[in-house]
């Protein structure tokens, strides 16, 4: 019987790309009080596996993902550890982080308009990334590689697109180009923060399928942040993919995708899935997530309910301790 | 059945770009018409035209039996009370310096409701959208997204409009509060008989809430009719593409 501290963790034998343990993040609020936005969250990311962070606005999913990859906001107070190839990203020097980020850890932003430089051609931006991280011996080789990368993310006429400025291509294409930049150095880990939310549904689905395909081909670990249960089900397509449901800075349910999305145990996850609008439900009769569940913060620690599936107990903190 | 809002052959161009090209629809009393399409399909432009915030280059809009674009200023001011907007982002649509009660009274005043009724009516409006009366004293920044959207709905229904134009009215909300607001819309529709012109890119929401659907693609109607028929057995390849994007993204 595993102890609560290890509930929901992967077996010890599994080699992890990134191992975050007991990560807490707080920000200074008014009158020197610290507000905890991420509260002792642990998560292990495995090769060619997708881990979905599912949560609503304010649940701390973005802050958590940024923190464990060494990009915590400067004003944050951070605790815990996040090991990537023996380096703790939570207190590694900036020089070490710079070497890892973009090279071995790629990031796909929510809004590709703000991550691509509007004043520079698309090809040039990919070439710069390749040269910066020493992935090409010279500019001519980097140019060839940039075209290959654009082909890899299904851009038609890559030579023409490489000469375009970001504003000359569609939003879906910009997002695929941002993915091309993220994978240009063949990272071991990609963090994708709501990469499809700003796109039309059919375009977003293609972006998600592209990421899914890349991890199969390149063996990349993907940390995928979303608020959309449908998108979560789409990206977590393999049996070993996992879903972590975040609520108020804590993981309340963690398990393999089919466990969490098909047989949810935590009352918040169940209510969230039941609240999805559907034509099968009579109008005005949609299930509602009760406010006391949505705003409750004192869930108990994660406890295993079946192998690989852990749920925060409904018991209050004090009763467990 | 009586038609409360209809349009015939709407064309709208912005420079050389045609945003709407011959769009027609009919909205019956107490019914919901869902307008679906991807960004750039002309959904919001159509919403602005039926509220007479934009003038079409061709075509007519009728509010009840009146030609919306044939009204003089005085008649337009009265006609506008019958059609109200529920915005996408309620926090930007509510005046941040006014309490909820002040916002509602401002609306009642604009609707020429007698001053003696303001207090009673504004409390009643909040109850209609399932908010306690205490929220009359709250400022918009003190409300959650779902609460602010319900205040925006309360304001829109202040004087029994015939039509609510909802432009992505639940898209900015978290899934857990989206269900509450959708239930509020459904309850209001059955109690007030208000018709809804419901613009959304979310097919699941439209399928749940709409009686009829109009699918727009690049300014043209590609398909329209009862929701069950259009989304159940789509005839047009574009509608099928939209549905595929959703079905593949569903759990189960």
C-alpha cells in the first residue's frame, strides 16, 4: 500500500524526463500576506507520454507548468524540486536554464501572435533558434533544416512560407510554426499551454493531432495545459497518457486518461464532466458544478483508488493529519 | 407562431471584402436561433446588423412588423427597447464605477420605467437570474465571471425584450459556470417567452440550446433549419467539417 505522499506516482522503475516533487508557489498579496497559488503538487513526466493539466482559470495550471520548467515569475516564492536530467530547475542558475530552455525543453505558447517576432521573416526566426543552440554548423545548413521543420508541421510550400512575415499567414499556420520552433532542437519535453484555445475548433484539432503525432515519432514528453475536457480526451489518446485535474492550486485527481475522463472519482471531476452541454440533456436541466465544490480549498491528500489513479479525499486536512 | 425578427438577403461589404453575402433568417417568438461558423464567417457582423449597429449594403431586417432600417430616430429609440444585447465579456460591459443596482436602475431609467418601480424591479431581476438581492450593492470587480454574466442578462431582460442577441455569451466562462448560465437562459426563455439570437462557435452549446441553426461560412449561409436536422444529418461539407472537429474532441 503506497503512502499518501507517493499516491498517483509512476512506478519507481519508469525513467522520468522531468520529476516535480512537492512544488508550491506563492505570491505576495496585500499586507505582506503570501497567497499560495500552487500547493504541494508533484508530477512525473515520462518519455512519449502526454500529461494533461486540466483546470479552470485560476486553478494554477499555468503557474505550475512555468515553475517546474524554471520559468517561475520573479515575484514568486517557490518551494519543492523539479529534476530534469539531474538538474533542479527550481534553483538552477540562469545560465544553466538558458542552455536547457529552447534546446531540451520546448514551449508552445497559447497565442502564437505574441511568440513570433512580427518584424522578422518566419524562416529567419527558425534559423536563429537552430544557430543559437548549435544545432546547425552554419546558416545554409540551418536554412535547409528550417524548411524540413516546416514540412514536419504540415506547412505547404515551406520555401514560400519561410520568406513570409508572421502576419502574412493564418492563425493556425502561425501556431504550427510556433510548434516548429519548439521542436527545432528536438527537445525531450514540450510544454504546450492551451495551444488550441485561440484557434477555431477544426484548426485547433489539427494542431492537437500534430502534437500527438510528434510525440509518437520523436518520443517527446508533452505537458499539455487545457480547460477543455474534449481537447484533453483528444490529446491523451494513448493508454499510458495521464490527466491531472487541478482545482485551487492542487491536483485533486490524477490518473490515466481513460480512468479520469471515463470513470472520474473526485466529485469536482465528475461534476465538471457532467456539466458539458449536450443535446441529450433537456434545456435548463444541465448539471451544475456546485459552488461549494468549486470554491472548496481544503481537500485531503491524494489517495490511490486503483493502480495509477489517485484522488484527493473529501476529508478535511485536519481530520487526516 | 409569430416572427419577432427576420432578415432577407443581407449583404455587407467592408471595402473589397464581403463579410455577408445574401443571408436570410427568421426567428419565432420564444425560440432560439443558433448562429454558427468559424472566426471570419460573419456571425458577429450579422449580430450587429440586427441590432442596427451596422447598416447593411443590401437586404432588410424586420423587428416584428417594422422595417428596422426604415425607422426614424424616435421610433428607433422605442424599437431598440425590444431587442437587447448580452455581450461576450460581461466584466467589460458593466460600468466598473457603478454597483449592480445602479447599473440596473440606469437601464430601467433608459427604458422609461417609472422611478417608483426601480428598486422593486431591480431586486426582482436579480432573482430571475438566480442571484441573491444582496448583489445589488456589489461592484462588478467583486463578481465572478458567471455572476457578472448573469447581471448582464438581468440588465438585458429589464423591460421584457422580445429578442436577446447573445454574441458568444458563454464562451468566456469556465465550463463549470457555463452550465449555470445556460440553465438561466433556458429558464428565462420558458418564463418570459423571449426569443434568442444566439451566436456561438461552440457547437455543443448551440446544439443544447437552439431550436434552429444557421451555419455561416465566409459570409454565406451554407445550411439552415431545425437543429436536429442540420447537426444530426448535415448536408453541407463545411457543416460536417465543423461537426467532425467537435465529435473527435468529445470524451466517451
